[in-house]
C-alpha cells in the first residue's frame, strides 16, 4: 500500500450558496455548501474545494461563515480559493476552518506572497492555482478568472511557485474546462513532470474514464471535478470503484 | 464523567475540526491559550497546525512541567506538528522541542514533497483496534525519527516512515485523524476511551 490518488469535488460558491445545480441529493436546502460537502465526504471524497465566485466583499464575508460551519461537520480537508488578495485573506480563511487556501491572480502579481504565506502558515496549506491555455509551442498562464493573459510560460511559472514554497498546484486547462471531453493530458504531464510538489488536474472531466486517463497517463496526484458529481451521473464512490477496477489505488 | 480534554491553541490555524471531532467522541473540550493549564489537565491534545518554532513558542516556558506530566502518564495525543514538537529538535526549526520523545524531526526524502493525501498505517498497536480502514490523511514535509522505539506504526512513502508513536500514555500521529473521515473518527474514539481509562 502507498499514497492513494485523490478525487476532489469542487463547489462554486457565490454569496454563500452553491451556484451550479446539484441534482443528486435529496436535500431540502439544495444549495447549502456545508451539507453538500458533508454528502460528498460520505460518498468517499478525499477532499473538498470551495471556489468563491462572489464579486463583492460581502459575498466573501458570507463565505467565511460558510467555511466555519463546514469545518465543524466536515472531516476531510477543505480548500478555499477565489478572491484571495493578501496574506490576511489567507489567514482569515484558515482561521475560519480552511485547511488549504489557493491563490491565483495575486500570486502572479506578487509572487512573494507565496513565500510569505508558506513561512507563516506552512507550505502544506498554500495551493497555487494555475489557469493555462494552449499556445504555439506550449501553454500560457491566465489570471483574473481566465480573462487576462499573464504572458508567462506555464511550466516556468509552475517551477517558480514550487521554488517559492507552494505546497501544491491546482492546474486548470482553460481549453478543456467546460467541454467534458477529458483533461488536457499533455498539459498536466508537462507540469507534473516539471515539479516535485503534488499536482491536481482540473478542467474537462466528463466521465470516470477521463479521471482514469489523467491519473494513469500523468504524475498528477489528484483529479478535481465538478459537474459529473453535481448532476448525479456518477457518485464519488462509483468513480473510485471504476478506478480500483482499472488498477488505480484509491481510498 | 466525560473526559475533559485540554486542547492547546498555539495562536495559529483553526481548531474547529479537531474540537468537533473530540466532542463527537464524547469528550468535553477546553481550548487552552494559557499553556500553564496543560500541566493540570486530565488529558492533553496538541493539535496539528503551524510550524515547529512557532508552535513551541508558547509551550517553551512550561516544557519541564509538561514533560513530567507526560512521563507520569497523563493521556496525551499529539497530531502532526503537535507530535513533532515532542521530539528533541527538528530540521524545520532552530529551537528545542519538548524532548519527551528521543530523537529528532527530519526532512522527508521523496520525489514528491509534501507527502499529501491518504495513505495507510501499518501497526499492531491497540489504539487501532477496530479501525477497519486504515487510510489516513497526511500533509507534511518532515517526520519524526525516534531513537527510543516509540514508533509503533509505519507508512510506505518512498521508504518506510514512522507515523504512529506511543510512549507512556501519549500517542503521536503524523496523520490528521480529524481530517481522516470515518477512519479518523474511529481512531479518535479509541483514543478518548483509552484516555478515559487512564485519566
């Protein structure tokens, strides 16, 4: 036995509620994140990610209350990302009950925030989210939720965040995201081979086979998915059974 | 009478999950900021948040008294960094640890660091009795390397690393039971029962 691959459902949270429709659960309050997180834990999720897509400061504040409520009932790790602008935002999220916090735009703008946070809170809770798009000869990093070209090479940036003390990379393919055609294997491979910290593959998952492919063909430690779980096509348990049958070790 | 647990708050990170988990196992949890109170506690839990020196900062003035209590057999659980500070020193920090466990904390040797995710613990120790699934959640770059034989459980991660420690009535875990779902809860339940019998 050794370290198992992780399956991570991701919930988009806006003003304290989950945005994407969630059909698999027979719950009264369908959009309430702590309840959904707990339900995913019961299915066997190895970790939960809350991605805050609130546009306002008030929405963010609501999220911290939600994180606190979740931490009291969730007994798997919780990662919170979206809208982190400074070290104090990260501190607030950790104090509220997040185990890890992911940074994206702010890390590109001010890379030293990675080392500052790693020093104060430990590398294991600093996740750098990298959104990238395929360009001639490689992949380019984007910030601001994919709206702004950071004009940086993805692999170089991945190496740099590792040097700065990031504990993990959450890698999203903007080309694959939303297509349900599968993860970008070449892209995931490029990053997972270049760094010595764990990599979470994200973007494009439409079936358990896609998760199997990215975990078998790359060195990624984990796969993140949203809609395949939310719409009840597959439970986390189904995916894990399938992975186990196909030779991938999972919990 | 339910077990009263003194849960050390080093001033960094959150204690929501571990507090709730211990309460779910039937313990009454007092979050302690004044570390001198640890020396009077009937059960001590040193949680797993923060870095080595920062975590030791508040404990340092009471080091001798805490170690004496541990040697006398007060039940104690140290999680991750809360376990690592029981050693004499660490490659992660400059200052001393409690020195209750003999040996030091060393950096992991592996192509992927941190060791992050779910891995198994191999052990014969009674604290794992009835814990069916022994997958636990790990998130660490350092691990304890004891010289006193206190390592009673091990994990395979590019080599065999010590991940469960037992000495006197103290347990230390490299994994986070409070983040290890049903297996973690089952482990913590065993610890609370263990502590109740020895308080």
